C-alpha cells in the first residue's frame, strides 16, 4: 500500500497555559497543504520481523524514536497481523512545524487498519493517534480543523482561502519543539484565534498571532527579517508554522521572489 502523508500549517497559535499532565493547552487552526511524504507499507510473507527504512531528507533520530515505528508497535499491541516492510521517503522537513512526523504516524495507523481490514472507525483511530502525539489526530482527516486542548480536540472549520497563493519558506535549520515550549510564556487571557479567523483576512496581519514567534525570532532573527520583507513584497499574511522553523505567506497572486542564503521557497495552491 502506498500513501502520501501531507503537511499542515497553523493559522494562529495561542499557547494558553501549562496543564497538570505537562502539556500546554493551545488553540490553533490546522490547515492541510500540498506537501507530502511517501509511505509504503507491504506485507512480508517471507519474514516474521518488521523492516523499516527511510530515504529522502535526513532524519537524525533512531528507529525507535520515529513515529512511524511507534505507530506500528502501537497497532501490534492491539492487533495480530503479519510482518511488514515499511519504507518512508521524507520530503516534509522535520522539526519545521509542518507536522510531517505526526502525519506519517497517522497514515501508518490508517494504512495498517485498511490493509488488514480491522474496521477501526475514524473516531477510534483519532484516539489511537492522540496517544502518539498531540498533532497526530488532525491527520486522520484531510480538511481544516480547529484544535483545542493539547491539539487533540478537533472540529471542522471552513475557511475560504483557496483562491490565494501559498508561499512556504523553509530554512536549512530546525527548531526544537521541546525547547520552544520551555521558553514560551503562556497567556490564557488572549483573544482566541478562532474569533480573529472569522474576521476579514485584512485583519489577520495585525491580530492573528503565533505565540512561538516571540521565542523563535529571538533565537533566529533572520526569520523575523524575512517576515518583514514578505510584507513589503505584498503578502496578505505571514506567520511561523507551529513552533517553526518553516514560515508561510499568503499572497493574492504569485510574485517573482528569489530565495536567498539558507532559505528555500515553495509556491503552492491551497486544496479546494
């Protein structure tokens, strides 16, 4: 079975407070974008041992720490099925705030469920995914969803931005989510991103915030400089995605913009 885990961006990200379980409560709109990993899962009738390999962008983690492997082991604890050969081709940069690892995990759960016809419903798959990571439940579906709690409480959210062009800005460095959360100052009294998202898009530049920008831009000033430059180039809205390091910008139309230094640019359409 071949599947294509997709990336996401965050439109607004409010970090509200630290919970008793050690996680932070957040609010954010998670929006799918057209950047994909490639995940192949096939039954291996010649072996009793699972195989897992990775190609594409380098991952500096052990197999045991990869969310695909964790998702496989999770399913093995709940179901009996033959050995698998799993290959992951990474195209979504890791530690970029685009959710690639979480998406890979969710698609592993879905693929094994489908491959062996376990008939696990989507609600249960979301529950499984939440045990693997806060963002993972979002990737069980492929539409925009508003996230609460630690990110696992989701509701569909309609946002009419499919006519806009998306510019994805990816630097050659990553940002540790754990370190970013350790530095962030939560603010449970701030305006909900949902309230701002329901306003005209012209208001987003002033009011729709990603709380991680204060931390990440301090550590990586070039990201903040790029945000200012993209607004000078006519962007409607520019933001860090998740805890970074990727940023994105919304434009009415694609412009001639050349990447510089250690940054790569990707233009794409929004899914309809």
